[in-house]
C-alpha cells in the first residue's frame, strides 16, 4: 500500500535555523540518513522538501472565475514543509517510518493512505 | 426458543469464525459481511435441517463460500475461474462433512488474538475501539451497543461503519503486535475491557431499560485474553480485578435505587465463589513476578473482599498498595483514591490536605467524586458546614441517579 508522509512543523523554528549553520548541518545530515534508510529498505517512491509557505499560492475556481491568493490554503500553527511517498504492507510499517523521520521530534507527521485510481497500479 | 439458541451459538462462535475469515481473506469488511450472511443462512437452514454437530465449521464453510462470491462480484478484473462454484445452501451432510482448512483450526487462538489487537489499534479512537470489540468479540448487535452507551442507534451504526472503513482505507494490519510494541498495546486492550466493565458497573439499574450485561461481557473478554495470553500477568490481574468487583455488584445499589457505599454493603450477599476465583487468579498473576497496575488494583480489591466486616479492612495495606499504584500509574484519580484510603487508615487531616492540593491543581474540577470525597472526610471530622458545601458541589456534577440519591442523603444527614 502506498502512503504519503506529510511533514508538518512550525516554520518559525525552521527560519531560526538560518542563522545557525551547525543546526542546519545537523538537520540535513539527519534527513540524508533517513533518506538512505528509506532507499535501502526499498520503500521510497518519492519525496521532497517544500519551500516555506510565504512562497505558496492558493488557486480556487468559484463561479467559473479563477481566484488566486497569495499564501497557503489556510493559516495553521504548523505548516506543511515536506513529503515522502512510501510503499509498505500496512499502516504499522508506515507509522514506524513516520516516527523515524527527523521532523517527528518537534513537528507532526500525518500518514495518509493513497487511494487506488485506475491509472496508478 | 430455537431462534434464541441459534442466536446464542452464533454469538459464541462468531469471533472465532470471524478471526479465521480475516486471516484467510485479509479483509475485515468482507469477513464481517460474509459472516453476517452465514448467520442469516443459519437462521434459515438450521431450523429445517437441525443444528450442525460443529457449528463453527458450518459457519466457516458457508462464510468462506460467501466471501469468495462477494470477491467475484466486486472484482473489476477477470473472473477467477478456478474458484469453487457458489452453492446456495449447504446440504445436511455439511454439518460434520466439510472440514475447515487445517490452518483455520490450529491457528484459531492466534486469529482471535489478532482480532483483539486489531480492534484496539491506536489509530482507532477509543470509543470506536470499545464499540468494535463489543461487536466482533462479544457479538453484540448495534442496538445493544447503542443502548449500552446511551446513544442513538444511528450514531453507533455510523461509528462502526467509520471504524471498519478506517481499518480498510488506512491499511490497519491484522496482526499481533511485535515484541517491543506488545506491552503498550496490551495495556490499551486491557484498558478497553476495563472501560466496558466500568460502563456496566457504574450504570444505574434503571427499571424498564433493557441492556446487555456489560460486566459479563467484559469478564468474558478478560477470560479470552487470559486464555490467549496465559503468561501475561496483567491480563490475569485484570480478570481477577473484574471478578472481585463484580462479586460486590449486587449489593451496590439498594432496593430504593440509592447507591450503597462499601462500608454499608451487606457482605453476606457478596459472591463468594467469584471472590475465591479472583483471589486464586491474583495469586497466579503475582507468581509471574511482573507487577503491574491491574495486579495492584486487584490486590486492593482483594483486601476489601477478604475483610469479613468493613471495620476489619486492612487500610494500612491498601494505602501501601496505592503508593505502589501511584508509582506505576500516577494520575489525579489514583491520587484521590489513595487519599481516601489514607483517611480510612486514620490520617484524615493529611488526606484532606492532599485532596485540597489535587483540587487546587484544577485537574479534577468537574469530577463529582473529588467533591464527594472531600465532603465525606469533612463529615467524618464533624465540619458539617463545609461538608454540605462539598456535597452540593458534588451534586451539581453527578450524573448517575443512584449516586445522586446517596449524595442527597448525606447532605440531609449534615443538615444541608
């Protein structure tokens, strides 16, 4: 089964790290290690770090009109900062991987199963 | 009535058959649907053909065929032509004839264990865990579960639909947890069983309200857990605790519908065989030398059960056991109970101060028993004015009729 690992965290903490190269290095090392583990286990299908929400644009179509708004879809305490797509037999395995994500310590990791559509087998 | 007999058989065999179906087909929903259809068929066929010699085998055979049929109908891909043809109803020879797959029989205990842990998976909200456990393990109907939790039947039905959907969509595994996870997951399972028991234990005996005996169901579940995991002392401890509590249930509410406190209960009406069994189980659990919160609570209950009269209760020992419980499972409620025991052991002033500290932390502000405990201690010390205030505070929060009447009585005794 495919699961999306959605990484939520407080961007303010992330921004603080910009002035702390040592903390930055540690974090990237942790993620590099995590990515290696995912690949080594053969479960990684995709993944990426998202640029902060100030770079986001939200698009809606209402009454036939395209409405474009600066920013994320909603203001939230924690923001979506990255994702992984993994392929594992069941939820418990997905949860184990989510718990090993370095961002799980300060942030929240949502584990969402990916539904099967006709094109994705 | 034959219907009642068939219903009872389906209930007692249901969990076993369901567990095997889930293992076979790996689909909770499908297994439930197939089993439901097998029950319906049993209701139609058994009155005509007689009860099968091995009901579980009959139900398994029919349910498996039904499941294969359902898979065929749901499949969007090619039809699996090598599956056995669907037979509308089994012949009378099915009763002993068609043997279930060997793995169905040998793996039965593991299957039921898997079912228990699946019901109590952390990805499921606890109320849904309870509803699912009552349904799949105890075979209660939606209506019975709804009545037990005093909610509309539609709400319970929705709850069950949602949880089965969650299991399917999220891919919750049908598995016994790994060794590292087992202790924590087991505590969750025991917690669910305890919750079920408490619902039955603390509920009022309201005349005219028909409801299943939740205490009996909880004890049945606890027995199943002990049967499946005999080396887990906490499972045995829980069963001991439930039996010891249940032994007193008949004396808990008076004929006037008022709660009878422990010290006023008629001990001659306590269920002595249940107490004996509970004590034996506690000994067995303690012999495994792995203390835990349920064993501790059972030990406390045992001391109450063994006291011939209320004044013979070994409160000092109970207080010591609460100390142990606080170390294992610190919580405001346990602290409250420990303080109450301390008061009974003789140190009422210290106990009152302790309860005052709990109260000032704000933690149990809406818990009627906090105020009731305060009121009780103040009453014993002769401080009737403050006792009345505390009884009134408890009355403002109490929801159970039997308890409300008891508090009202005490308030009256204090001149309030």
